[in-house]
C-alpha cells in the first residue's frame, strides 16, 4: 500500500514519522505538482489537496485525506466529485482556537485595542480619545451565520459575556442553550437587522458566495461589526469596505479573505477599525497534533479495510 504525503501542513517530518509508525506502508513525500504526478499513479491514498492534473494522473487512488476542515479546493476538481474516491477531513481541532479568535477580536474592537496599540507605539497617552467610545458586550446581540461546531463554540463564549446570541443555519443541529433563537436561512435578513456583532462561521459553497452582499450589509444596525472567521468570499469585501469607509459600520475583523493573501490594493488594509489576520486563527500546537492524530486513526482504518471517519459529502462540499 502506498500513500502520497502531498502537504507539509502537518509538519515537514510527518511522512518520516508515519513511516516509522506504519512500516507496512510506503510513504512518498511530494510537495509540488511535478513530484505528486510522478508519485500518484500507483498510490492508494493522498494526504493533502491534489490538483486536477495530479488527480487525473492517479490510477488506483481510493482515499484523499484533507489535512484540514475545508474541502473546497478538493471538490473544485469536478473529476474528484464524480469519482468513487472517498474524501475525508479533520474536523474538531480547529474549533477552540477559532472560537477564541472570534471573542478575542470582538473584545479588541469593543475596547479599541488597534488604536491603543498605535498610540502605544507612538508613545501617546490620550485618554479623551477613548471616552464614551468603549463598548460593553453585555446586552448586545451577536448574530452567528452558520451554527456548526465553530458557531456553537462562539455562542457559548458569547453567552458568558452576557451577550444575546441568535443564529441562522440551513439545518441546525445540537443548538446550545446559549442560543436564544435559531432560524433557517429565511431568517438571515432579520438576524442581520438585529446584530450588533455579525459573525460568519459558515462554509464557502456556491450558494454562500457573496450571500452577504451590499444590500445585506446595509441591514446591519449603525455601528455594527462584521467578523469573518470561516471562509473568505461569503462577505462581499468591496461592499464591506464601502460601509466601513462611510462609517455605517463600527469595524470588522477578517481571518479569511476571498483572495489570499489579501491583495495589497484592498482598502481594508488601511482602515484603523479593521483587524486582519492571515488565516491563522486556528493554528495552535493542539490543532496540528489533533489533525495528525485524526489522520493516523483513519489510516489504521484504511489499512484494516474498516469504514473511515469524517467522510465528506463531495457534492455538498463539506
């Protein structure tokens, strides 16, 4: 049996570590398209995000293991979607750090920490600049678009700050008690009208791309904040930038953008009330170890011919 390790996401030595642990498997590390195309023809499994050319070079591939959560890059290859190849992902380890990031940037925006950091670097002590401009979270409403594992974790954390939590999800399950109201997608406009803090934790799919457009952004209350945690492309960034420039919104935070890296020409870079992080909210040591363990567990199942864990719906895209 042969597995191509096509990504360094789980560590540059992960292929060596796997070879030590699973001596009966041949592991080939290949981190570019050329190397992957050479290695994949007789491979049984692939760890990573294979391109279309790499996938078409495979003759006996049965399993693609996405090292992370989102499989959008994998299912963008229609031949993979149409094939019998199983795609799995690694849900779970990303939830805690991403939910922590959401509350972290909410607190940072509420207490104007980006401005405070600039003042600190400039050695400015200007208390009047903050007077009556600090926001208390208690009693405000946080609207969560996408009540999956991340959304649920955000809800629980927000409730601890005495925020009112409302949510929208196409098929809500395991709605935590922290959520006072959860509706289907028909409730999205209504939720936006009520959200002082609007948080995106939904997956990117054709039906979610730019679903938060200029019209919906205008539904938000004056001074509201937009937090993009899951995927770029769900919020129309040009419309978001315009609303921020016109001071209709109080601020925004983005860990994911439609084009990554965020283009240097984006006006979001220069806005003092915007926090941008480089799709790094989940990248804790625990995340990587959790994802490595998920792959090991599934590999044991693959070797034994047992059903794999975390099988994705390729057509649904998650």
